């Protein structure tokens, strides 16, 4: 069990090590912090922290550095997050104001977050699995080629070019639009897909090759709505901070490229009562990311909650990064809520 002063000493070690990247000794803690005790007493506190595996001595250094377990205790005992400056809040507002669509908003979100933190920024797209289709449009590109546009009430938009087995004219296209709209407009994404699957299985429509071709493509697009998506920015920051990783950064680069691992990790992180979550170092070993930490904040979307956060080395400024993620998440929630109210 760590004492209150022990937690304060741990906090000092984490803060100094994150700032300087140098092991922290008892003398520097006494000089920089007003504990009102001797260096010998601080050394005793540090010995207790080392027994708890919260700090460790790298090589032959007389100073100590936080372990992954130490970072975890530090994060769990954060009394408050570091408030963002006026300039940082202004940057968030200017970055996220007046996006052209949801994709633009999500790209802006990760760009401003990586600018604020200097880390890789990650944002889950809102899930459209529970969304409802509000509109289907068919646009003629050629007699045998159409553009299918699907829109959901959660802001999701899908566009897909559909090659047709035979030519259609404007009258044919109007009939096709009406038949498909009657089947799926106003329906939940999953329900719409099931109704189209039923249509394909129905012998009554077996000769309607154009309708079946369009239904097959729309089912595919509805499946994309139900898939989890992730947008990222700032991968180049990893190269600049490669010395902060104890081993190779290649597993992290692979996770960024593949996305599936990061999506699963972000989804499984446990948030606190404020919607904040952190997964630190060895806690991510099962995902192949034992060298990295991820901090994130929930944001509210019409179709549920998703997360926005940052990933970097375990030696990161947790209070500032959590504060930035929370501020961006709150603004993102507000933007999505305003967009929903305007529909």
C-alpha cells in the first residue's frame, strides 16, 4: 500500500521524467518540490515505491524512472486534468468549425488533436449500425451505369457506382428508385439489409436483373455502414520519438496500417465515470502494443458513443493528453448534436 506522500513522490518522478527524459533522484525531488522532508526520507519513499514495482533503476543510474505499473497508478490518482489554454481551445474551435461533411469533421478532429499533443491521434467513427436510412438516390451516369447514394439519420453517406447488366432509361430508373426506397427508407441499417436479402431470395423477382444487381450493391454498402472505422493523423510523430520506445516501433506502425487491432483496443478500453480511458504499456501486450500507451475520451454521437484519443510512448504527458482528448471529444459531441438538431 502506497502512502499519500509516496503517491506525491511518484507524481514528482513521473512529471520530471516525462519532462526531462532523465532518471530522477531524491536530491532533485527535494530541490524542486516542497515536501518538507530530507533527501534521506525521500530515498526511503522511493525504496518503497521500488518494492511496489512502481519505479525502477535503469542500468547503473542512481535515479529512478516510472514503470508501466507506476504510470498506471499515477493516472488512476490524477486529481484533475491540466486545463487547456485559451490558444488551445481557440485552435480546436477554428479547426472543427464548418466542416463540409462527417468525413471532413473526423479528419479535422485528428489533425487538431495531433497538433495539440504531438502524438498519433485516433478517432472512431460514430457507429451507423443503429442508424436509419433517410434517403436513397439513383443518379444516371450512362445508360448502363448509375450512382447509388445512401444517407442515414446519423450523418452517414455512401456513394457507389453501379454497373448495370442492361441499359435503363429515366422511366426505368424512377421505378427502380421507388421500389428500393419503399423497401429500405426509414428502416434501420440492419433491417434494410435483411429486407433486400429477402428480395434476392424471392423467386418473384428472379427475372428483374437490374433490381437484383442494385439490391446486391446496396446490401454491400449497408454492410460498410455497420463496420467500425478509424481515422488517424500524426504517424510521423513516432519517428521523431523513436528513442522513447524501449524496443521496435514496427508493431505500432503495423497496427496503424491495419487499424483492426487499434479499433479492438479502443473499443475494449474501460472508461471512468468521466468517459476517460487509458491503456498503458504492458496492458496492451496482448494486442502487440506493449511499447505504447493510448489515452482516450468518449464522445456522444446520435447513434451512440465512440472514442477519440492519442497513442504514443509510455513516457507521455498523461494529464495534458487526457485533457486535450476530453476537450476535443466535447466539441465533437456538440458539433454532431447540432448537426442532428438541424436535420
